[in-house]
C-alpha cells in the first residue's frame, strides 16, 4: 500500500505554522522498513533554535507504557514469571483485604483497577517505596473492572509488580529486551549529555526548562525511570519498535509469541472501554483518525507523541512532537494527530 506522504507533510507543516508545536519528526512503514519519513520545524520557538533532524530525541512520555512496560509484562507472562490473573495483593500487602483485594495484573494493564487517573504525588513523595505506600493507601474512585479510567497510578503499581516478580529494575529489564531485539540504544531512559533533544516545558516546580530530563513530574520523582513515562527516542526508534510488534504478530520475537501478541492487542471486556492490555485500540474518534483497520493498536504521549500500528495492513505510524513547549496549555495536537493519520491513509 502507498502512503500520501505529501498530504501528511502538509498537515505537520501547517501545525508548525499554527504553533501547535515547534517541530516534529514522523515515520510510517511496514514490517520490512520505513516507507516515508519527514522532519519539520525547529526544536524550540527561539530564533536561533536548531532545526529538527532525523536524530532529534524526543521525550516519549506515555509511549513508555507500551514500548517498555507492556513489552516487559509480555515477556514475564510469556516465560511464566507472571500471570495476568495474579492478584496484585501478592506484591501490595496493604491490598490483602479491602476494595483492591481482587485486582489482578490484567486490570492494571487495561486500566480498570479502580485507581484514579493521576495525582500530584511528587509534591510529597520521592522514590519507589514512597510511591508504593502512597498508592496502596488510596481508596478506589470506581469499582474495579466496572469501567476503565486511563491511569498513570495503575502503571506505577504495575512497574512495582514487574520489578518485584523479576527481581530486576525496570531499566535493566528494558535494556535487555531492547538489545535482544537489536533496537537502537538511543531508545532508553535518560539522555546522554550533548544530544540533540527537543525541550519540553518550563516547569515551575523544578524551576527550569526541561531538556533531556523527563517531563512528567511523578516520573522525575521516581528517579526518571518509571513505568508510565521516562523513555526518550528518535522517530526511527519508535518505528523500529513498531516493526518488532508487527513481526510478533507473525512470528516469535524477543517480545513473545504471536498468540501472546494477539492476546495483548485484544480489546478487553471492560464495559465501554477501548483498552487492550497496555495498548489502546482503534476508535474512529481517537487519535488514529478514521481510516485505520478495526484491529489497530496504539498509544499517545502527553508531550505530543503517538504510535499506531495496524496489523491488518501491516503498517505503523509514528509522530513525535514537543507540543508542551514552552507550556502544556496547548491542545492543538489532538486535531493534528487525527488529520495526520487520515492524510497518510488518503
């Protein structure tokens, strides 16, 4: 299938002109490799700002949830270290009784655990054990499995479960999977000094413009290595990961078997939810636009990133921006994402 790269490029060029974001890097392709790629704009709005290049690093934000954390969950389920129906109370003794006692690992993955979407825990907590205790003490905001509320807090708990089950830190586990899959070391937690990185927001809490450190405050308070945010990468890194996912639908890879990939990509039976295990699924009203196949899976990131994979077409679509620069109070990205994907598939 061909892609309308000219139309997609026009969308992101227009978005830069409208100040939806300073610049962007995009890629689309198949399991065999990229078919189209583009960069546009600059790293910031400053007159002397460097232009975006194919090697420009972006804060991937919540793409971390699928690229790192969901991938690690697949690995641990695949090798028998973890079970999707295991009760989380096994690793959260405070949940032995009470409203979270029956919450399972799969409920964290499909965002149906009953936990709130987000809380500013960074204001009073620092480090993994502080966060574990703080979240364990919360009350549910809805009955677990009665609906789905996208939750950073649930993924923070999931990270604790993965690290406890494997007895290894998250970044070490991810680096192992990345290396086994022959993904680039530029895809990872943190940024080496001197790298070409797109700044995100001027953060009043930290008192500085963030460039090369994780934008998400809770991820920062967790040391920059978190299950819900923290990865940095370039557009081709996200593309290479997408090709790995497409391969896993067909053959066994370092992520797992085709059967496991299909299980994680299947929409959950939680009422009125579009969530699969870690992934979101295609809705015509979502960021993927209206033209992807019903079985498409994807995710977005708060900083202005997105990744969608369409197994039926055998295609993937990457868009990386720093739409939160210089402030998060700019939501034009919502319309741009939809226009971008629809333009590519015209």
